[in-house]
């Protein structure tokens, strides 16, 4: 858990990040959270996990293999989801946050967990 | 001077049969009324560049000047399959439709052409003329007009909608309606089978899932959805009427490039939806 908490902390320290959640799959329950106030982290865990799992199934069915990252840009924020061992890491950011930085950090976190 | 330039172009085309100077040569010969020569060079240009919309357009113009409307129409239709927004092909097909009094067809082609070139006063005037003719008593009612570009060409044009964007790389793009059914684009797998419907069905549902999630999270409307997988990068973007544009590229394609292709694909999709 310490390693997971360190990972969440590192992601949460990135500019523009409002919340980081480690969610279990397939149920989408929050296993650990680092978040600003005002973020419904349970809803974040549940819905982000659902979208990620749907994406993973769609990519697999399409022959694209395992999904390594999902990113959704929306009017009021950006959502990033990546698998990390037994959980998925969910990062919620402001709409203006640089996606590249979060993407690389999530990929690194994902690889560390897999190692 | 003109003769010198023509000779210089001919010399270049003879030296390098693949030179695109052939297109300028064909046009110059056609304008001089040397139609048989223009036709021969246009055919040579097509042999070298069978997938170049401009080469089909060049031959179409010559055949139209020779009075062979059927072949001109075929060549312009082919140009549109290669590039659904090819301005001169749209203009040419609009002209042919008008000639045979297919005013509804002419209006559709010219309207698409004007979308592609909104500041073209000549096109705007032609479109006004056609619309005026349509409103006049005795004009063939739209319901009786022959189906616009013979359904097979329409289907082919929609399949090739994104072809100019994708190049020869391992990429595909689809326009899906709100139910995940394919509106335009094609997706051929390694065996040559068109799997667009299947891919569309799998990936089209993602947009709905994302929409629901964002609504519950109060994040507003979605703009881009990007999924990186082992063998592909897939990006989705919303289009009018609940439709979705999807671009997929081999995993080694730069993510930023795939996103850029989505922007271009959405522009094409929106122009095409407005014109259909």
C-alpha cells in the first residue's frame, strides 16, 4: 500500500491534478485516494473504471490488444485512466492541464506496478 | 513564349513520365483546342498516377470538351471517390447534371463545391441560378430527379471520405452514427475483409459510455477520447447529430499525429454531413 500511496502522491503533485484514485476492478471501488475537496472520488472511481473496462473490451474485440491508457477531454476537465497491477489509476485534472505530462507519469506508474 | 513553355513541359514529361507537369501540359493543350493531344497526355498521366484525383479531373475536362459527357462523368466520379471534396470534380459533375436538366443533382454538387470553396463567386452564382430554375414552374420536381450520383458512386464516395487524410500508413477512419452504424469510411483487415461495421459497433459504444460518465462527474460535454492499446491508438470525437468520428492508427504512430488526424477527419465528416 505504501508504494501505491507514493504513486498516488506523485501523480497528485502534477500541475492541474484535482484527484487521483486507485480503483479496484471490475467493481470500481476506490482503494486509495488523494484528492482536492469537492471531488466525489467514489463516483470518479466507479465511472472512470466503467469507461476503462468498456474501452478495454472494445479494443480487445477490435484486435488492438490490451489497453494501456484512456484519456477523455471534456468541457470542465480531463480524465486519465491506466491499469496498474490489480487496480486502475484514475487521474482527474483541470481542462487546461498538459496531457503529455500526465500521460507520461501514468505510463511510468503503470510500468512500475507491472515490474 | 506559350509554345516554348509547352515544348518544355513536353520534354519534361518525356524525360520523366511520372512528372506531374503532365497535368499543366494537359490543361494547356486543352485550352488551345488540341484535344486529342491533351487526351493522350491525360491518359499517360493517369497510367502513372491512377490514384491521383487531379489526374482523373484532367482527363474529365478533356473528355467534356470532346463532348463525351459519359466518360467525363466517370472520371469526375472517380476523382470524388479519391477525394470527396475535390472542388473541380464537384463543379464538373454539377455542370453535367445541369446539362441533362438534373437540377436537383446539380444543386447538390454545387452546394458541396461551395462548401469546399465558400468565397467562389462563380460557384455561388451558378448555385443561385440552379435554385432559381428549380423554383420555376415546370422545373422537374426534386422527387423525380434521378438519384444523385448513381447510388454505387455515392456509396463509394462515402467509403473513401477519409482516404486523402490517411495515406498509405496503417490507419483508418470511420464516421459512425449515434447507434454505432457506419456512415462513412472503411476498415479493411489483413485479409481484405471490410470489418468497419464490427469495429464501429465495438468502438461506437464507447462514446455513450463516456458521455454518461462525464455527466455523472459534472465534467460537461466530451471533446476527445483517446485510447492507447498494445497494437493501436484510437481517438474518437463527436460529430453532429450524435455521430462519432473515429481514427485508429498503428501503435507506432505518434499520438499527437493521431489526434491531429482526428481534427482533420472531423472537418471532413462535418462538411460531408452538411452536404448529404
